[in-house]
C-alpha cells in the first residue's frame, strides 16, 4: 500500500535537472557494474554498512530516495523487519525498470517522483536513505537544502535520514591522489563500459567539487535536521551521514 499522497502544484525542473535525467536514460543496464568497477567493489561494502546503520530503526515505513536501480532498497529489504514497508523513489523510469527486475523487488514499492516535490503527506516515514545520489541533486546549495528539507518534511518526528556519498579527504595529499584517480579513470572506464560519455564526464566533474563531510553536515542542519553526525571511509573519500528530525 502506498503512503498517503499529497497533491502539490507542478514545478518545472530547470535545465540542469533535465540534463541529469537525460544522462540516466543512457546508463541503467550498466550503472551498477560501472560503480563496482570504479570503486573496486567498495561501494557495495559502504552501501551495506549504511543499510545496517539505517536498519537499526525498528519498523514502520522506510524510503530510499533516488533509488536508481534499487541497490540500497534491496539492502534495506534484507535487513528490515517483516512488518516494515519499503519504498524506492526515483525520477528515472528506466532506472526503476531495472530495479523492478531484482528478485527482492516484490517487497519494495517503487514510485516515480521528483524528490524536490515528493507526493507524500507530512510526517509519513520512519526512515529515509540515499546512496551516491546527493551529488546529482546538488544543482546548487539552495536546491540541495530544498531537497533535504523535503526529506525532513515527510519524516515523522524522531525519524532518521542516512546518507551515503563521496566526500573530500581532509589530507591535501590524499585529496590530490583521489581527484587524480577520478580525473584519469572515471570518464575513461565509465564511458567505455556504459557507452555514455556525457554521464561519466559529468560524474568526473561532480566528485571533486562536492562538499567535505563537515560542510554537508552543516547543509543538513540548515535543512532542519538535528543530531547530525558522520563517519568517513577510505581516508575521507566517502562518508555516511546520520541525521534526525525532532
């Protein structure tokens, strides 16, 4: 059963959002493979870790935002109590089509929606997760705050948000090595496997420009979240943030 819907006036996405959406039309079939290759499988480890952190929420309604091909939603479904209701939300129908092919998909309700204007009532979910998608909704700092505020709106008081994303190592040397790896390999490998130059040129650009973990924590607080904490991984190349709604 879907959560109660809340009607909102349509908002036309800007050209940057349309560009991101077009890119995801090109990569659904190879999306997971490219991620695994580029991270040497660490994205799987980090996603499972984030899911375990998230699944400490007892039960209720759980939503994975920007679920893509549903990897995080599936991780949640494997850990969720039987009574939990799990939703995967994404604006890309081709990505959701891949998600629905997964054997575990029968436990997940996949919904096509723009996360900036979610079709859900206030105080609806006990848990929201997102993995490796925050950069894609970061069209500007204000837009990111708006999106996080929307997550906060649909969370129940006491609900939690768990976010997994690339980050910036604090060491200048390690950060330089990380950015050099991204520059040399992300576009070259991603475009070769997927056939999409645009998608992985975009990815190679967004990773070095994304916020450090402490700055992303500040953005979450600005969006209305409280009790924001984070943990860095691989010398700070990735981070898991936890935030709550009072």
